[in-house]
């Protein structure tokens, strides 16, 4: 099997690549992986260092909006696993152009190239943010898309394009929508690595608004395990929500991180809330649990402790990123 993995040097994409090449996904054993990554600020070849010497890894630095390159790389591919995206909400609020270009136009170029090359399977990695905020209960896969930030709107647009290619052309396109991820190799602009690295350096941590926004958390290894299940046993044209089962307010999460690093609340700096800050995300992941057998395997307390240790032990990885 030959996989084209876009954004495979990013946080989630590189985790998927490492898992496949290190034998954590038996159904994908022996696969060749072509990793296409632009290496923007959030893409980092160091994320692939543990598998860099693997002969099954073929890294290509390039942009998913480069039509000729994408067309070339699609030849002989059995499946596309599409992670590549601009993903930081704050950055999308400051300027949405890169999000529309990469997340919308880039996805369309990949879909068209996969269609032309006759690629059998296409897994599009999306986000729970496309549903918008929900006060109680959880979003099902058939819920309407009501994104509230330029980032989530661009991802929702990409989802609709993926659906359109499946319906119009009969492509085998599968969409996943996951909750918030955490774990090693996450770029330190996201809340957990930002707070951990700030606390390690004796800096304050910025808590938005009243701190009562709620997110569900899943370890990145569990997310990638779910993606592999969707690739292996998912159905064409279907959408699969992926949850973690650990809903926390931002205040509660902050408290856990302070405790883990022996810090107190004097280190917390309240900041003005983000524009249109969604209050709560929650997806119902009954479908992937019952149909594909997904269940998170990483206990949140243990996973968070291991993540804190990883950042404490890998300053050489994150310090250059924060200094840039």
C-alpha cells in the first residue's frame, strides 16, 4: 500500500506517520508513506526524526496548492490521508487568507488530483469546530455546520467540497471530525504546550475570558488510531466524529497544568476573550465506537502527565520554535 500523507510533518500528521512506520497500526504494516508538507511554522522535519531513516518514508517539501506537484505525487497512490491545514483560530482572526488558500483551495486541488489519478480512498481530517458551539448534549455527524471563526469556516468549506466530490464523482471520501488533541510534538501556540512551556520558563499563562469554555480532550495517539480505523474499515462517503471522553473547562485544565508543574494561580494572567469564542464543543462518537470499534486507550491523567514530562525533557525541540 502507498499512502500520500499531507501535512505529515505537523503535530497530528507526524504522529500518524510515526505510528504507521513504527508498527503501531498492523493493518497498515508494510505501507510506503509519501509525506507532503510545506514546512510552515507548524511543520517540522524534526517531528519525523524517529522514523527518518525508514526506507518506507519519502518526504517531499511542497505545497498542496501546487497542482503539478500534487498530480505527480498522486500517481500509484492507494489512499490519501489529508492532514495539511492552517489550524490556529487566533491566526485566522488576524488574517483569513492563508486559511482559505490552504484549507479550501488546497483541499479542492487534492480532491481533483485524486479523482484524476483514480486514487481508491481519500480520508479528510476535519475538526469538531465545524459544528460551532453547543450548550448541552453532543453533535451528531448529520448536524448542520455552523462554524464561528474563519478557521472553522475554512474547514467546513473543505468538508463540503469533500462531500461534493463523493456525491458528484462517486469518490470514496471519508471525513473525520475530532475534538481537541494533546500530546508530544504539538506546536507551542496551542493551549497545553503553551502553558507547559511558559510555566517551565517561569512565565505567566494567558487565560481567556472567564475560563469556562469547555473542550473535550483526546490524546493524539488515540486520534491517529481512530484515523487508521477509518482508513481500514470506514465506509465511503461517511463522516466519523472522534471524541476523547474528557470534557474540561479551560480553568480546570489550567489548574491541572499548574499542579503538574508545581505552580500556583499567581502565574495565571487573565486576558481579553477571543472574538466569537465558542463556549463548548462536544461530539457524539457513538458511530465510530459501535461501527469501527474505536475507544480511547490513553487515560487523560496519565497522558497529560506524560505530555508535561515530554516538554520538560525536550527543550531542544520547542525552545527554537518559541524564539522564532
